[in-house]
C-alpha cells in the first residue's frame, strides 16, 4: 500500500492556503511544570468549523472532477467531519448529505445544517451512519467522503504537521488524539519527513481504544467497547490505509481515562481559556496521565472545540471531581439539635465551601437516632478533600463518599 508523501502534504497546504487558518500554538505553563520543559498547545479548536476536519474534507472534495461534484457528496460523522464536509461542499458548489448517529451532539447537528448540508440521523454509532452513507453513495452516485480512509484526507490533515514544524522548529514530541487515524497519519508523515528524530504519540480513550489491540495483532481489529465522552475519537476499527501509516510512522499509542479527559478539558478552560471538546483534550489528558513520558519541547494538538453547552457543564463538574475540587458526601449525624450546625462548622473551619445541603431521616443502613446529610463541597484538591473527610470521621461521624 502506497503511503502519502511529504510533497503531497505540501501540495495540499498550497491548496488550503486561502481556505484554512494557520492556527496558533500557545505555551502552557502548568503543563510545562509537569513535563519539565516547553509544552505548546496547537489550537485546532480555533480552526474553521471548530476542528481540523475542514483540512481533509476540502482537500478531498476540491480534487473531485466536475462530474463527480455534480452528483454531490455524502459523509458519515459524529459531528466534526460533518461540519468540515458541509462547509467544504458549500465553498466548492456541491450538495452535501451527512448521516449522523441518533445521539449526535445537538450543537454539532445544528452547525452541520447551518453550513448547508442535509442531515439524516441513522444508527446508534458512527458505523451505522457509515453504512447508510455507503448505501446512498451506491444508489445515487454521490461521492463518499470518508472521515479517514482516503489519501486526500490524510494529505489535508497532514498540513497540521507542517505548521507544527514551522511554529516549533525544535519539537521533540507531538501528541495527537487518535480515532480512525486520519489526523495522526497525516501529522506523522509531515513530522517524520521534516523532523525524523521527533516522536509522534497517539492518544485514545481507554474505553474506546481500537489501536492497541490492532497494533498488537498486526492488522485492524474491531474494539469491543465504544463508551466514552470523547465521541470524536470513538472509532471502532481503523482502516487498512491508516493502519499502514500508524504502524510504520507512529512511535506509541497511549490510553487515558474519562476522568483524565475531563480534567484536561477543565485545565484548558481554566488555565488556557480555551474551550475544547473531550476528544480535543485527549493530548492534554495524556500529559496529565504520564507527565514524565514525553521529551520536551512537546506539542499537544487540541483537535476540536465543538461541545454542547450541557455536556460542557457535565464534563466540567466531572473534571472538578476528578481533580478533587468538588466533593459529594453523605454524613450520618445524631438526630439532635445543633448536630447539623456543628458538622457544618467543622467543614467551614477547615476551608470547605458548602454548595448545598440535603437533610434526610431515611437512608440505607442509617442507625436509629441518626439522620443523613448529603453535602456538596468545593475543595482545593485531593489532599484538602481527604483532610475534610478525616476531620469529620475523627469527630465520630460516619462518612460516605458519592462518586
């Protein structure tokens, strides 16, 4: 199988020059302190349509013949590829139809329609949507713009790697969120061509990781689980094309937990002032999980920023919990006047900020003569959370931690 080349990626960059933004790289002090050297965030969340996907989609559609574009294009996507295809098709004067899973983000669905695509919700996963897209392509002659299984997609995505090497000339490690493998295949081709000594590391959600088993088997293997907040990288099977590139060019694939993804989103939001979706924060999550595993200068690619506000609220709270800054407790106290006030005083004296309190005489395993108080607190971190729980226990109270 012939892999894409550095010169082909350069040609795609020329094609994309008037179309895409050269997204900034921002230094990150908190990540630099963890790693022990410079860490930069490549902000593809600030790209047109909110992710890197416009690069590959435009490259693919622009290289169709006039006759092919006359039949329109069709795609399947959880959201970011959908938006890239929709905008690219509108700019190039062709009709776009996109199939999205039934549970697709409302924000991504609305944006795809706003870019002019016709959208159909089909299937519980991207695989069901892709089957519908293939069927429409066979029936109507519309060209299937696959999210990662075409050389032009890889060439377009690889332009991110060209920009990284230009913006951080001494880059030693590039960390990339990895789903089907289109982005990391293109970036690895560019980076290895320009900086052969640099390491390229892919990141997957541990509950939706097809790459570790595939690389171990020596061929694409379907993942058994696809349950993750990071819908943008929840791809159950790599393609032969991307497997060939990743297996030859990528140095390592690591996995991260849901808690690490949400903590990474929170760090981007609080410290970098950047809104990043769960998949987009995967590279930062890898640094949080393995801070000493990456040789600086490090570039972490923030691959997308398209997130529903309600999901952002949920994930932010999840990130606060994972960072030990949001603590939910149930505390059994004596059913006597003053007991609640004494417990809250203990919490306040040790720096806990009570958000809300629920007082109940009904609780699982509650002793006669006790009541149960549910507390939600703001804390300064894991050590502070442990301190507050220890103080309550030392006061003779029974403490239950809610996950």
